[in-house]
C-alpha cells in the first residue's frame, strides 16, 4: 500500500482553557493529548502522515497546533480557525497561509446556534479569501446543515471543501426515514466539488459500531463520492469514546474491502495528500 495518511485528528491541552465544548471531568476527553500519545496507534497501523485539526475556536489554538507541527514530522498539515465574523482577520489568514504546514480552516459550525450562519453576508469575505489564498475549508456540521452547505458550495465552486465525519449521520437514532434523508443530502452534496472524510462514524454509532451498523452509510458515501474524493480520518482522540485507533483503522479497511487496491490507496492516503497538498 502507498503512504498512509490520517486526514483528521487532534492534539489538545485542556489547561489552555479554550475548549468550551469539553466536559470538565470526562475520563477520556479531559486530559492532554500529545504526539507521544498517538505514537503507538501510528506504529500499529502504518500511518506515517497526519492532518492535525483545530478543536478550539481561537487563533491561539491554531498557533499552538502549528508549533506542534513544526516539532512533529508526521504532522504534514494543520487545519486551523479564524473568526469569520471579523473581517480584520483577513490579515491573520494571510499570515497563517505563509506557514508551509497551514492548509486551511474549520469554523465550528455544528456548535453555532444559527444554522444559517454560514450564509450570512458578514462572513462571505472569508470564503472568498480562502479561494484567493488556495486554502481549504472543513465543513463541520450535521444533517440539518446539508441544504446550507449545498447552497454555499454552489456559491463558491472554486472553494476546496471537505465534509467532516460524513456530516454525522444520526446512527444512534437510526430510522429508515432519517437514513434516506441523509442519503439524499449526501447525493446532492456529491454533485458539488466537495470531498469527504470517512471519519467520526464510530462515535455517532454509540455502542454498536460494527461493520453491519456502519455499512449502509459508508457504502452510500463511497458510491456517490468515489475513492478519489474520500479520505480516511481517525478523529482521534474523540474516537477513544468508543474505540481505539487501531480498531477504527481495521474496521475502515473492512468497510472498503470490496474496492480495488488503487481505490483503497486513495482513501487511506492519496486523496488526503492531493486535497491538502501535503508535501511528498
């Protein structure tokens, strides 16, 4: 197999104080996670390059992640954060873009009370700036955001966008109706230029994260996006709420075993390398 890439993971230190979503006393999440903690997972799976993704809505955390990237060879790219509501941060974005490992941004849309936030007039400058600077946009949302993501991606056809975690299908409360609605939304989004991260499904599945539970979702996602627009990500350490790094990596291989070798090489490395323009 070609070079393997984890297209989505996190490092954090709760003492930084900017992780507002994090429970104060969760035994899994509320602790520091550093490159040393991920080392065994990388060794056990053969993953040699990773994309480190923001977990706090601050530019301070982005600087923190870039510092980790500078000192960590396997971190090939960083997806950070800027305040889309502050047009003055255009200069911040330009400065960050000069860092060779800074690849793009991810506003935490899933946590915002206004589902229409992404379409507001006062944030449109940021999408245009991402296009001008040739940076990426990670779409962090849920099924309810699908219509607005479609409008946004149609509005900016040159925006290099990727859907995080398959847009979090509601596996805990699976119903045929909800599954059909999610499938329809994903089929529509696949008609845009966007890419897809095969990540985050284990935690959405709650206790049953078997291949049988996930396959109706992964099969549809792969059928409409194709391997050339799909990339595997661990979502570690959030993943640890349900499974360990090697568990999800192995399950993802099982879920893609019907594909040929070239397609699997794309999903587990080549697509992420191409999308994020990781140095080879």
